[in-house]
DNA sequence: CGTGATTACGTTTATCGTAATTATA
DNA sequence: TATAATTACGATAAACGTAATCACG
C-alpha cells in the first residue's frame, strides 16, 4: 500500500468512477492508475470498484467504507504538509477563498485589503461560485474557506460558522412612489414587479418565505445572481429591487433610494465553511478573524474538534 | 512523502529517538532509516529531529506537532487494512488482548472459551502485563483491547469503558480467629499482618485509601501481583489475605475461608481500554460484549466517536 | 467503431543493504 | 575507543509511460 494508490482511488471516485478522467487530473497515464488500483485491491483482498467487463460502474460495499477512510488518511497527509509549512515560513503560503458574488463584491474587499497588508507574502486567491459549488470546493479541499449565506450548513462534513448577519433592503429610483413612504409593507411591495436574487443565492429563501406567509405572490421579473445587475435594472425602471443592505452605497448608487426592509424579511446569516479535520495555517485563522472578529482561533478550533452539530452563537 | 517514511519517524520516536533501535524493530537497515527521514525532512522543509552532530537528541517543535499527525495518518492506514479484512473474511483474523493476571486468570477464561466457540478461526492471543504496560500496548496498537482495573482511565488517547465492578474479600486459613467472626472491621483487620496486591494492581489503591481514612497503618508483609501467590502464603499462615472476590473458589481453595469485605473497601471497576480512532473488527466488538454484556457495538461506537471525557455508566 | 479499461514491455527511478566514513560521548 | 549516524555505492525492485489488446455501448 502506498499514498499514490490512495490518491488514485480518491481521484477516481471524485472523477465519477472514470480512470481516464482521474489520470488526466493527476497528470499521469491511465494504465498506471489501473495497475495501481488493482494492486491495492489485491493487497487488501477486496474489490473497491465494481467492474462490468472492462468498465468501472460503481463502488462496492467495502469500497464505500474504504473511501471515507482514504479521505481521512489523505487529509492527515495534507495536514502534515500544512503544519510543516507553518513552521517553515510562518508568513508565506497560499490562501484560497470561495465566495458568492455578494460576499466577494461587498463584504470581502475590506477584509482582503487588510489581510494583504498583514501578510503581503501570502498568495491570496478568491474564486466565485454558487453556494453549492462553494460547499463542494470546500469539501474537496480545493479551497481553504467557503463563504456564502445559503446552503453551507447542509453538509455534515463541513463546519459552518456564523460570520455576520444582515438584512435585506429595498431599492427604487429616487422618483418612485415608494421612495417617500415611511415604512413599506409586504402588501405594498407585492403590488410592484420585483427584481431580486436567484433562488439559490443571498437570502432569497427568506424573501420567498415572507411573501408566502401572507399568501402573497409577487411577480419577480428578474432573478439575478449579483446585486449590480439588480441595481442596473432598477435604475432602468424595470421594477423594485430587493438586495442585501450592504450592497447599497449612497455615494456610488446615485439615483437610487434605499428603504429599510429589516421588518419584512428574516435576517440572514452569512456563514464561513471549513472542512472538518483540515489543518489551517495561522494566517487562515487571521483571515477568518478579520472577516468575523468573534471567530478567534480558539473559537474555531473548539468548533472544529467539537461535535458534528451545527455551531451557533 | 511516503508511508514508509512516516513509519520510520513513528518508530524512531517510539524507540526513544534511536535510529538503530528503530531499524532493528522494523527489520531494516539503519542507513535506510536515516536516509528516508532526511528525505522527508527535506521535502517538508523542517527538521523533525534535533541532531547534535551525529546524534539524534530530541524532537523539534515542528517534530512534535508532526508526530501526532503521523500517528493519526498511520492509524487510518491501519484502519484501511482492518476494514478490508473485515470484508475479506468476516470470521477470521487475529485478536490480541492485554490483561492483568487477575483478569486473565479469573475473569477471562469463560469469555475466551465462549469466544473460541463462536470464532474458531480467529487467532486469539492474550498477553499479560501491569496496568501501565497494558495501557502502553493499547496505545501503540500492539493489542486491540486492554483490560485492567487500574490506570486505564488516565490516558486521554485511550477510551476506558467500565466492564464490571467487584469487591475485595478477606481470606484466612480455616482455623484463623477471624474465620468465625460475623462482620470484620477495618480496625480488627489492621491488627493482622496483611498479604495483598502490589500497589499498581487490582484495586490496591482502594485498600490503602480505606485504611488511611481511619488513620490505620496495617503492615503489608507481602505485596503480590497475582492472587495465587497471595493465597499460597495465606495458607502458609504468613498473614491475612485481601484479594478480589472472584479469585476465590470454594472447591479449589480448600483450607481457606473467605470473608466478605464489600463494606470495608470501595468497589473496583475493571475497565476495557480501546485506542481512540482505531477500527475494530466485528469479532472484537463481540469479545467485548461477551466480557461486558452492556457494551454492545452501538454503545462502544458511540463512546468512541464521542467527546474525550471519560465514559461512565 | 469509438470509448475506456487492461495487458505487455522497456525505461527510468527509487529503495535497500553493505561497506566505509565521520562525529560524539 | 566504542557507539551511533551519515555518506557512498551497487544490486534489486517498483513505478511509469508507450503501445497493443480487449470489452462494452
């Protein structure tokens, strides 16, 4: 048994049971993968994959049991490298964050700037995706930290820490009838055509819930992934916008008026997802703390080693 | 990085930082160990061992951090083998138990016999040792299960499950003055020369505590490791014996009278030690359940995955 | 027939053990 | 000076890639 064989098994599973795909992703030859996996199966005395003739079609029952252990073993190997580089050079390395558009555009710029000042030699990269893509990337270890408001707390293998809470706001053109209204009601809002987020993003679920609770069926004329698209079309008079409050900037968004909506929709919690059992570099803890000051290293470690339940404040 | 290198590091640490000793234990050459460890250090970019000239003298700080991860990684590798053999052949394999003399001689024979009937193809071996040796063997993975009354709950890396509780008894020659007494007191007992267990064994701590609580200082003329030695010398008239109740057998121990002492000394709990994170074969769970029927597989698994606190009934 | 896994085979690389060397207590 | 680790080196074996073969849809 060797580590290469375990990586081959892991990557074959991640590649949807295709040796060819695994070979490409690992920059090696397909016969090599085939050979090593068969050697491993021979050594362990069990079939890991179900083969129909020459096609790999499924994981066997032992294969499923072994797969989770393989993941854990390789995670510890990664941890060895992480800890070693922690000692080798405290302040250099790489940190990869996955976030939704809203977070990347409105919540993270300040954090990223502060982090760059503190750790100029850390290569920080930010990838954008849907909440489920972010969860996936965090689970495979492709990114160190995932940040999103939706979905992250649905994965038992992830630790989803609450980062901050925020409310929705309503935006309208300055000359819109709602702009002068003191307190907007759901009923009033439902009378307009709405522009807001795609159902998988940025607290859209809470918006739908609020309307549904009053048997209202407002017409959503545009479901966008990012707040900038919403603002653009609100400006064009296409409808009334509902966006995350932090996405509005009085100076930048001239011509648009923001109205409070915190009494209309449940508040949202943006979460920070970490892969359970994965060692983090010190600068990663610091990034998290910059983003959410209450999440100090001891707090994160405690949540990491604690039970599998979702962590709440 | 490869698994061999990790084993070399682990064994070098276990061998007291001696490459020579590690090489012998692993049946390989010393230069091989030296080379592989240096390769690993070069790859990780950190020194694992402190070298004074050509002597390995200590673990570096990163070395300490890495050592615990190495142990976990190798444990997962062992788990792969365990799970694989579980599927390969359900009812064959090996089970190694470490126990103290008292357990091996009086508590385990029935369990072992039942286990042999149930799993004739499992090679069952029993090694004897002191409680601390048993803990050590369980922690290194040399044995699957450790059984002892003392010490096992002092090691955070071990899970110490309560197996059964028992009391001490007093044994005297049939013609001894105590033999006809209804209820023995501590004070009466302290007047005699005593023969009992070595301080590290079989509930001796509770005996000492009971006397100390009443400011009594009985003279222990013989501290034995096993009950048979105690019985032998009690028979010879050397003193009054205090042994575990289950070590007395009316038929076998003719000439000796047993007196209840459950009111004198705190009861003892014999514990079953398991290495946290180590996968156990089904037959190992069955052995544990034969020994302590309340410890079913779900109970053991729950305690295993639960928090680090000592498990109590 | 095209795609994907296995088998065959030669090259390259890494690992291991013996022997020699060096440093320490 | 004896013990212990490192370096040097040759033999062995493992891993890899290319090419050919085989099975399935």
